[in-house]
C-alpha cells in the first residue's frame, strides 16, 4: 500500500515541473535527495505517532490526543474533504491526460476522463476491502517492474545527453532558494503517501512492530527508484525536453525505441497512476469514518458495509474528488494540497512533544529526539515561507481554508455541548 500510494502520478508527471523550476540537472538532484531525506524524517516521526495511537484516522487522532477535539476536528476535516480529495482529483487528472494521450483526445476532455476514473475506483472500493486490495497489489507490482525497465533501458542505450544541459533563465543567487521552495511542492507530492498507512493502522497486524518497518521500507524503495529514474531521464534527454514533458518515462522510451515504446510506457503509466488513485481512495474515507465515530461529524459517515468499507464516507470523498477533477488542473490541485499539508503535517509532528511529555515510553521512539521532529518542522516552515514569496495567492487560499475549518469547529463543539 505504501509503495503503491507513493510511486504514482508524481514520478511520471512531476519531473518536468521540477526541471522547469530549477533548470539544472544537479539542482534537480538536490531537490530529489532532499525530498527523500525529508520523507525519512517524517516517517520516523509518524512511526512513533502511529504506534502510540494505532487507530483509524491517522493525523487527526494524534492532534486530538495532544491538543484536544477542536484541533483534531480541523486537521481531520481539512484532510478528509480538502487535501486528499484534491490529491485524488490531481491523480485522476493525470490518469485522464495519459488516457487522452493514448486515445488522441482533445486536452480539454481529459479532465472528464479523470473524473470518470475517480468514480469507477470509488465504486470498486465500495464493494469491499478485498476488491480494493486486489487491484492495489496487481497495479503496484506491474508499475515497479515497468519503471525498473525504463531505468535499465536508459542506462543501456542512453548517451548522457542531459547531464550538461541547462535551461535558459535558470534561477541564480537568491532566486534559487525560492525556486527550490516551489519545486519542493512537486517533490513532496511525489514522496507523499508514506504516512497514509497510519490511516489504516487499526487494520494492521502487530502495529507496534509492523508500522515502522512499513514506513521506512516503503520510503527506501521509493527514494531509490526516484533517483534512478531521474538519472535515467538525464541519461537520454536534455533538460529542456524533460521540462516540457508531462510523461518523462514515455519520452525516454520513445527516444530509444520509437513511438511504439512511448505508447507502451504511456499505457503502463495509466496502470501506475490507477494504483496510486486506488490507494488514496482506499485510505481517505478512514479519516472521515474516524471523525464521525467519535462525534466530530454526522454519525452516518461511520457506517460500514458488509465488505468492511465505510461506504458513506467513501461516497463523500468520491463526490468531492470527482467535482475537483472535472474542474481543476493538476498544477493548481497539487499546489493547494501541498501548501495546506505543510501546515497540517507540521502541527501534527509538534503533537509528538506533548504526547511524549505525558507518556515517555512507546513501542517505537524517534531517534535523536527532539532534533528529528524539529528539523522536519523547520524545513516545512522554510518551504511555506518560500511558497508565500513565490505564490502568495496560493498561500492565502490555504490559510482561508484552515481558518474556515477552525471557525466551523466552534460551531460543532457548541452543538456537542448542547
């Protein structure tokens, strides 16, 4: 599940965005290596949080335990009806782009294809846990094999065309830091997903031992694959072609084997993206289920069908994601989701300090505490500041969403007291 969620639309769609922002091969590798290191810090923090409270819902559970139900409400509902539906919609849009590329559709129609895919996979997961897991395992295995094949092909036949290329107007001086902050949105998106296993912690056998291994192992596999793939891109293509592409692995295959190879990778990319889409649709309703079960949402959202699926919550997530996929672009959906994540995840990791003060022992403890969580939060704060400089309108939207959720939490809390 972790590898399936992490290795999805990102590594197909975002290398071009990162290359376009940074303009130099070595700088793109700085971004990808830093992204992997940041994900590792986050995994260590969330491994402790998940083993302390292995309950359905993930982040909102930790924040609620540390700071109270109102803070948990804000984190849970912003995640459940904004961040992850936007992520699902963004992934669905990418899937629609790739299907449109194969079918020769007009670009304006591909968002509707993405909305249809979100609806289809919502329906599959409504059937029950077993059907969703079967789709996940099949698609994840196929995509890891496919991407490994791209790496082998590139290093066997590529001539290193991209290593010495530079984009005109590549950022220099202080502008490089702002460019890195903006490029980090795409990198974080590509690595993101490792902590989503916490949402299904209740369904994991022996979570105290299993969750840390799942988190760290999943990041290790994904980070190695991402670095190999980016090296493979530069082995075959100059940076201007990578920056202009929304399917870099397909461009590599087409360059080395012709149009048929590019189409084959595009077809495999659809499978890759569908695995990530399915994984996100599988885990996200568990957040809303957990909120409703604890009285922080309508009780109907806690209903579970015979197949083990929180079906009302899944219908809600599916409906929001379908609407966003039909109306939004990948870049806008990615930007909003990651900007809010920078705030929500920082707040969640800070809850670790309060939880440790109450109960020092746990099945898994973050090494080098408190420097690991402080380093994670510090990097996220710097990235948020860089995003505010580069895209102030996006930050304003994210803050408005958070303030609105906080205001709603007071209304819900008053209702519970009555």
